[in-house]
C-alpha cells in the first residue's frame, strides 16, 4: 500500500459518514417512525455500497458475534478488503513466534544458560525487534519491560492460531495457557515448525482481524467512559490479539514495535 492510501481511505470514509449523517438528521427531523426505518435502510444501503462483498460478509459475521455475546460496537467499523491486503508469510510468523517465546521465557525468569540454549537452537537473534533486543540484552530490565514481555504471550497465541497450531481463538475473557503454547514451540525444531505450520487463508485471518477490531472498540469505549470492559472481556487480552492480527495483515505497513491498534 502506498503512503497516500491511508489518507485516501480516511477521506473516502469521512465523505461517506457525512452522507450518512445528513440522512440521519433528516430522519430525526421527520418525526415519523416509519420514515426513520426507511432512512435506516437507506443508510445501510449507502454504507454497504462503499464496501466490497467480502467486507460486507465479514461485517455481518462480526456483528452477529458481538450481538450474541452482548458486546456493544459500531457497525460502521471496517477492515480493508481482501484485494488490498497482503498477509505476512509463514516464515515471518514463525520467526515472530520464536522471538516472542524467548522474551516471554525471559520475563518468567528462565536461567540465562537455558535462554542461550533456546537462542542457539532456533537462531532467532536477527529476528528480534529493536525493542525486544533491548530487553534481551539487558541484565536489569525494568518492571514495565518484564510486564510487557510477559503479556506478549497473548500475541503469540494468536500467531500460533494463524499458522494452524491452535484450532480456534476462544472468547477473549481469560488468559491463554502459556505452558501449552510454549510446549507447541519447544517440542519442535525450527524445521519442524516450518513444516508443520499451515498459514490460514487471508479471508479467515481478516475475519479475526475485523472481529477483534470491533471488540477492541468496545473495550476502549468503556475505558474512556471509566467503565469496566463489557461482557467479561479482558482488555489486555483483546489488545494483544488486536496487535498481533494487525501485524499479520500488515496494517499501515507497520513493523512489530510500531503496530497501532486504532479504534
């Protein structure tokens, strides 16, 4: 995606919202429930006309999920259409899994000799992000560095799902089973990880990205209003999933340390 595309998306999206707002205001001023229903139908029609078929279907599934779990969200939220997305390669995902697994183990206090063995086994040093490398090389990490590294297990869980090592992503209300996830990694060599990994389809990954985008909007909206996250959602789990999925779909072409989770 070129540098102008985000700006073009912004302007296109806002021009659509202006039209929707005008229709909505017109409906409110009419004072008729029947007219209001008709205006709502027109709003949905205009909104969907600006989307590709896969975006419409993806939105429908996400909204049904949110409704089922009583998660308030905005129907207008959208992720990019499949034709505009190039997901990360299987090798990129595996390298990212290994990097996160290492810093996660360090955050738990694994002895240096075992960490050295892990690094030697998988040859991952060149795949650490700058932020991760700073954590890896320090002998006295800050508490916040350690907390951040530990939470990355939740991102690793999503990455493991994206290459088929985990069958499904459960409702984001509780932490993943770290011991099980680390076992999935450590019982395999790098070659076995690459051979066993099966990158999910772009459609399936975008479905997950669209859904977590909407869920994170709900969590963020609640936080702004000084309320608890709705429907027993764990905000930190949601954030890490959103982070990982945005990286996988190359959101704004951002590197790992710079991934944004816009809502």
